[in-house]
C-alpha cells in the first residue's frame, strides 16, 4: 500500500517538473528574440581541431548550421532552475502558507551544493560563449582558453570534494551487490576526476537536440534514484532541471532554434557529477552516461591514434560526427543516441538500487 507521504512526495516532484517545463516554454520567446537580435552565433564555421589539424569534412557538414543558429540556449535551463528554486525558497520563508514549505526543495544537506555548482559552472559557460560569439576566441581556445576553463572546473570540483569529505563526512562509495566500499581520502580525487571527465563530455553538444536528450535521460535516472532513496528535495531539483531540458528540447528538435552551448553544458555536466555522489550512485554513472562516455572515449582514441599512429580511427571525432560523416542523417544519430540513453538510464537506475 502506498503511503500518503509517498503520494505527496511524488506530486511535489512531478508537479515541479511540469511547472519548470511550462515556465521555460513561456519565457523562451524572450530569450530567442535576444539571441537573434544580437546575432549570438559563431561568426565562422570551425576549420581546425583542438590539436591544430584542419577539419574540412566537418566544415562542409556544418557550414550552413553553425553560423546561423545562436549559442547560449542553455541559459534557458539554468536560469529556469535557479529562478524556481529562489521563488519557492523565498515564498516558504516569508509566508505562513504550508503549501510553500511542502514544495520548497532548497535544503542544506541535499540541494545547496548542486545549486551552487549549477550557478558557478553556468556563469563560466556563459562567459565562454560570449567570448566566442563576440569574436574574442577561436575554436581551439573555446572563447576562454581550454586550460583556463579546465582549471576553473577543477576548482569547482575541489570545492565539491571538500564539501563531501569534510562537511558531509563521506568516506565510502556504494557498490551495487557488494555494499559500501571504504576509500577514505581517495574520495576527493575520485570526485574531482569524475567531474573533469563529465566536463570533457561537453563535446556531445554537436547536433540538434542531441545533448538535451542525453542529459534529460541522465537527470531522470538520478532523480528516480534520489526519490527511491528518500532524497525528495534532490529528486525535486532533478525534476526541475529535467523540465527545463524538455522545454529546451521542444525548441531544439531539428531544425534547432538555438544550441545549448557551454552556457548550459557546463552546468549540466558538473551538477550531474554532484548528483551522482549525493545519491551515492557514482559507480553506475558510466552506465547512465554511456553516450557521454562513448563521446569522450572516441575523442581520446582519435587523438591518441593521430599522435602515435599518424592516422585517424574515425572520419571525425567525437563519434556522433563520424556517424554523420559516413552518411547517417543528423536526426537519425540524435534519435538513436536518445534511445540508447533512455535504455542505459533505466538499466543504470535498476543497478543502482540493487541491495538498497
């Protein structure tokens, strides 16, 4: 028999998802008007890869897309999420209406860290996108130089690791089927490495709707894990992010109205890492994020092969561009990666709950 509290919690989580989706859809026209008015897109298609080699095939495939579609669409996701969090938190504090106490999901032990991470990483992403669209950087630099972005993400990860280790006193990770595995001080480098790895997966933002579908599945999975663990505030936060992602997808289904850009991708990757550890389910992240892992792996393989063998493994890396180059229509790549992401998210959530 389902308890009344479980029903209340489910209504909170699902209701906030609907509110987030609706709010994001409603203010998207304002964002779109601004992005197009100021022509916030690449001024020229990239012709060079990060290692300095030319990419004529990529330029040919993307010459009519990358220079006409604005970046910074990810603002829709993090602004909506933070605005809803701020509104329900303020109303819960200044009113005596118990409704707002029930829907408020801002809590010190569950959502302070992911919300702070979302804000910090998203502002970094916005700065990077602005530098790029205003012509202050190149593809290789990514607007802000890659090493500077990497260092900034490293600092964010280090603060998160410190919070987990010293504030929350976490010293072990849960391994499904085994139990808690004590790792002590190794918790800090594991957390940092995980966030850096997910930061590297930002390359998934390369086709209309691809990143939105992949991250939507991942946040749905971790929201479900949090709900089953009784972390209702964290599940509610995941649902708010998911609602905003779904709104983003509404406007990003081919042909895309805007691209996510670093403005969205940096916040999503870093918050996903935080949620993986807050739910004590970091072990299943490679399953839930299998597409993200494949994207990073294909880039690493390509770089290593060019460096040590003098030839490519893929026509273009990461792998979604390779599939596009061999003749797959972009929408087919996107939708098949969505299917993989959904199946992987369901499997990862099931594995994460083993023995709970």
